[in-house]
C-alpha cells in the first residue's frame, strides 16, 4: 500500500527538535501546483548547474506566492515537539511560522521535495539533480 505521509525533524531557533509530518498532496491538486511551479521556475531547468528545490525557491521568490504554496503542501500537516510552545494541531501555517521564517523555508523545501521531487527529476525535463 502507498504511504501518503512523510515526516522529517528540524531544529527551531531555540534548539528544540520539531517533527513535521505532512500528507502528500493529492494528484489533482499536486498536478495543478506543479504546473504553476513549472511556469515560474521553468527557466532554471535549462541550466547546466545541479538543481535543488531550495535554491529554486530562492531564485523565484519574487514570482511566487509562498503562502499559497504553503497552504497546499501543509494541508493536514502536524508538528510534534518535546516542548509545549507549539499548540496548533494540525499545523496553523500563519501562527506557527510567525517570526520563524528560516524554519518556514526549510520545511517548505522539504514539503516540495517530498511532493514534487519526482516531477522535477522527470526525464523529460532533463534535470541535473544532486547525486
């Protein structure tokens, strides 16, 4: 059976370990979002340099609505921590990332890689991905 959730641990600015568990984006929503991301980041695929989703995010930051993307990829996500300073379950993107934008970028890159890594590594795109 296909596992439609993935998780990863991150460190917050106070050093606490935070585990993010996301539900993979359903196909219809995923294809629509991947199409938008491709329209924005398409030129990056022509480069001879290795590609990473994190670097692509930074390269297109002036052309993409990060909150819109986050709303899709973090839908149904939960955070777990040993501390009690995170009380929103499931993840409330607006409250959780307030003043914590470094973690936002890290978690968003993880969520995009988990959801769209295979799309961006498609043989049709001829990507140069890290080994």
